[in-house]
C-alpha cells in the first residue's frame, strides 16, 4: 500500500480563513489535497479563533505568534513554524509568500521538497522604501534559490520570475466559484438598494489606491455612496477615516461572512479594485464571480485577468469620468458574461488543486 504524501502548508495565519487571500487559498487547497488522499497540515497562529486540531480532515498545528510587535512578529512566527516542520517528516512544504520566511531557508529540513508561492513583487509596494525594499529583493532571491519549484499566481509574475531567475516556474492562479444564489435581503442590514452604491473591498494599505478612488468618487457628480470593507483599525485606516468624513464615504469595517460579501458585491453598481503591486488577487476574482462591473487600477496584473472586460483608471480623473458617464454601464452585460467564462476555464478550483497535486 502506497504511503500518503505528507504536505505542510506554511506562511498563513491559519484556516478557516479570517484574514486574507493566502488564508483563503490555504483553506481551499488543503481540503482539496485531503480529498486526493494526501495527509495535509496547516499552521495556525495561536490567536486564530478556530481551536480544533482538525478542519475538514486537515491537521492544524497551532504555533505561538507574538502579535503586536510589528513586522518582527511575522519573522518569529515563520521561524517557529519552520522549526516545528522539521519534526513532521513532510514530503513537501508549500510556503505561501516569502517576505518573512525565506531568510530561514537554511533551517528548512534538508530532504523536503519546498514550493514557494511568490505572490506579487512585494518590493514594488509603495510602503516599502530604502533598506526594507533592498531586503525584500534579497528575500525574493533567497526563495527563488531554495525552492524546488516557484509558483506564480499571474502570468506577468511568471514572465518576471522566468527572466530574473531562470528557474522552474509554474503559473497557478487562485480559484473562484461563480456566485449563483443572490439574496437581496442581505442588503437590509445596511439599508441599501440594488445598484445604488459603489463598493471597495481591500486591505488598508496605500498601494491599493484608497485615496485615488475616494477622491475620484467625491469629485464625480454621481450621488451614490462608496462602501469600503476592510479592517480599518490600522494607522492608515484611521488616517483615511479622519481625512474623509463625508456621508458619501462609508467605512463598514471588516466582514468575513462570504455569503454576505458576495451579496454586497453582486448588488453593487460598480466595484473598485485598486490593487497595483500584487499578482492575481483573490478579491478581484471574487468580484468577477459575483457578476460585478469592475473598475480596476490600470496595470499589467489586473489586465492579465480582466482583459478588455472592465473599466480602468490611472488617476482620480479617470474614475470621475467613468462615474459621470454612468449611462455607459448598460453595455457591460457582455463583460460579466466574459468574466464568468474566464473563471470557469482558468480559475476552476478542482483544476488548480490538481495542478498542485501533479507537482508532487
């Protein structure tokens, strides 16, 4: 009888997802691999609200995480996860992200295959400057050198990694399932009406272009509120809430109920996607899956996903022009149809889990 492949998934705060894109993918991938006969372990931060030792067949190892000391906490958490992984006799370790983990590659168990999912080009983010930007480039190089295979979640990232490191790079994006059962009653909680609000869902960081989007909305003549979903208790979030005290800008805070989020997306008039430095962002795929009309920041990452089936902006003026010409939204049904077709063909969950499984 063939032994089960033992796989460890590191680099996230844990599952089920309460935090972001990597956690969402860890949740989906781990369960998919279990269904294919693998023995899968995911590392959870000790402050993760889920306390059981298993989640739908996935083993959970809780690791101490010194939250509250800034970026240093992530380095410590990653190191502790890797040290524990040395004891687990894994066949393969999947490391989601590299920024605070690749410095510990020398600690990784020697006979284990290591796969790094590289996410975006982190050093391009506006919030990183000087020495920190230099370090991130070094961290990227370490991950590329140590990894058996690099995973690129977008085609532009694959091209970049191929050219930069001349190594084995696989393009495997994140999945998204088309939202099929909208229920307008979910809007009652927020006293909203169908197609009568704009929506932005993102982490509160400058390279997601919050200010550009908000300024573009406020400069427009469209009298619809902009709803902003995300954890706004960070320094940047508090700055934005203080700067934009306007009834047209509504900070809803964090929402983790996916059905509620999907309904908010589905019934929005327009969805803004301001991400500018990452690869294929799961929140963009989820907006497409909820049949949103998308207005995205104009960059190669977003265009590689949406193609010509979206509005694009480079500045606040572009946003105002789109909003002031809202009659043109009537011709976007084809965009929604095309985006759903892309999801079925390129972002199917089973197909993407199979790609990881075949790598092993």
